[in-house]
C-alpha cells in the first residue's frame, strides 16, 4: 500500500477527503459513474492535474473511494496506513474482535463492480477473512488508501475463513441500471380512496382474502395532476398534454376563433375531429378519450387558423379547403408530432398513449404502475350519516338528508417499475430531463395521496416505507410477501417484505442497487437507508449510468 507521502497515496487521500465533504449527489454520481466519469471526478482531474493517460486509472480509484465512503461521512474515513483486507474485516475498528467482517455483501459487490479489466494484479489482502482460493479474492490490487467502515452501521454477510464453493455463484457485482423498481407501503384510515361503479371501495381477492384496492389509473392520475412542489409540470422542459374527448373544441378552437362565422368553424372542425378521433369523430360519444401533447395541439391550431384564412369567410369554401387539407396532408397524430421531442407531452412519455384510430401514434409506457392493495384482509364499515336543515322550524323533525357510504382503513402495498432506456428514448434522449422526472416521481409516490371525499375524510398520508431498486434483470413485484395476509402494522409488513426479499436474493442473486426509507427499525437485504431526499437524488442520477443501444 502506498504511503500518503507517495504521489499515488497522497492523491488518493486528497480525493477521499474531498468525497467526505462532497454533497450526496456528487457522491452518488461518483459511485455510479461509467467511462464518461462524473462532475466530481472531472473536478478532481483539474484540481490534481491528472494526465490524460492516467484518467481511466483514477476514475476507477475515485469510484472505489466513493463506494467505500459511507453516506453519513462528514470527514475522511480513509486510513492510509492500513491494508484493505484488514479494514474490510474489522470495519475500521482495529481493536475490534468481530465474528464476521463489517463490510456488507452489497457494498462489497459495488466495490467489485468498479474493478479494472482482466489482467490486473490480485488483491493484496492477506488479512482478509476469506482464503486466497476464494473467487471473491481475485480482484485488482488497491493502489491507494483504505476505507474504515464503521462496524456499528454495517451488516456482515461473509463468514471468516469461508472458502468459496465452486458449485455456487457468488453475489454478482452491481449491474448497470435498466429498471428502477419502487415499492411502497402507505397507511390510510377511514377513507374511500377509489370507488367502483356502485360507489363502494374497489376490492381484490388475493390469497383467499378480499383486500381493499386502489387502481393503477387512480394512482397515475393523482401523480400526474398533483399540485405539488415536485409536480411533473414544474420540471423545465416538461411539455403539457391534455386527455379529453373535446380537445378540438376546447383547445384547438380557443379565443382566436371568436368572431369567425359558425358555419366556417363547423366545416373545419368536422375535418379536424375526423383527423384526430377517426371516422366517427363527429359524434362525441363515439370518440376515444385521447391524450394529445402541446405540440400536437399547436399543430392542429395552426392548421385550423390557416384553413380559416383560406376560406375568406365562405362556409362552402371552408368545407372545400378542409377536405383538400385532409386529403393532401393525410393528417395523423404521428405526423402532427413529427420531429417533436415530446409529441405526447411528458405524460405520454411516462405513461404511454394508445390511439385506436391511428396506431402509428401509440407511445409505449415507460412507467408501469401496479394496483395497490392492502397487505391484510379488508377493513371496511358502512357509514350512515345525515344532513340537518339549519333553518328547520321546531315542528320540522327528522333529518333533511339520510345517506350511507363505505369507509375503509388499510396499509397498502404499491409497486412501480420504470424502464429507464424507454424513458430516455421517450424523452428524446434527454437524460437530464429523465433524471428530474425520476427525482420528482419518487416524491410523488411517497407524498401524494389518492382519494375522493376529501372534505369528509381528509385522506392524506405519506409512505411509511419506500424501497428503490436499480438493476438490469427483469423486474419482480414483492406482492408475494403478502399473499398470506399480515397484521395491519407497518413493522410486521416490512418484516414480511424483508424476509421475502432475502429469500429472492438467496435464490436469484440479482444484485440490485437498493435504497430504503422506512419508519421502522428493520434492515433489508442489501439496502442502504436514507431519507426521501436521498432516495429521490439516487433515482435522479440513474439515467446518466444507463447504457443505450447504438
């Protein structure tokens, strides 16, 4: 190991110290950076005068240092005088006598993911708790200082003296992210979050018991329309979109059409309705509720204004002009958004769009949302209530109105998957915009409540548990943890979820990079704990690490 007085060791110590005082976003980006580096790394290159020929080596060193720096660090925890193996074994507490190494398996996996190409030297860690013939020990030599990981904040998963079983694969290094999975638990009391056609709470039979359910459509609507500091429409570059059967009447023909003869407007409107909603577009009841982006509305508006100008106030000429426009342009939604970054607006880019009248205009959803359901059997009651007449005379007895409604309580499990390459593609390749969308989406999932009857039930709550997973394997829900209903208690629900997740890890070893926010004191397999802000920042940094097809 180089001493701090040597150039390599001194530089590594300086970078470690800078990481300790860097903001969490810089640390997160440094942990995930690929060949393109990160803002923090390039600042280090400039500060320390790293030669171009050494940039790749120092990028790997910087990433390793970032992986070994705890999220809670406020000063450098690197000890240049100690060997890496010893630090991994005792977590930085030299006098400790631990039964197991302090470094967690997931953190070690992330460290190994930063290893160099084949042919690097073996790790020189004779005091490490595994033997030299372990597959885990075949790693690059560490060129700089070691990291002291506080033993009290780590969970051990590797037994001292363990020899790797050649018939069993070790946990894989953290993969490049393709999917972001979001799991949440949210409690609600005496509410009616989502109703069916009879006005009752929506339900789901699962595991032999009825559960209270909130539909994915309900969740998505509240998230996309939220009036919130993290609302999607507050993101710079987030084009608006409108979901309606009356887009032509209410958005295309706006204030500008006042004063134009009704017959002229009618002739042009009929053609535009056919272009947007299909052959039966003139009949409102036959139209599909359609999502149009701002750029598509602007296209139609300009076309309508041009046709009005060409008609010279003559309704017959307006009809001919409109017919020629439809014939010549062969208008379709695909053409309307041609060349636009967000043809269906931000909402279309996230949640997709299906156009039965023009399949070419379909947009595949990048955000997939499951129906939320209670982790326990349904808890519901019928609420009988009245409305009294404040101006009733003494002889007027009884209630003015008698009604009945259903109220439910429950702890809901929800699940969201984001296809990261699809999101970036739907956003026109804009990774910055994708990062801001993910950052805000995490806040919306955790903080925005679905629900009706706001005035009488105040159905406002926040997630008591939020788990983020980034990986490259096919996503999988954790709903199976609740097939057998658990008690309506967050601690027991988190325990069931944690046990199921650990079983999946033991069977599949998919090595997702995890972050968890929880109101109960329970560790999860491979998950680093953090605040909602830290989880949102983690999600927001993922698009920069997503490999896109050539």
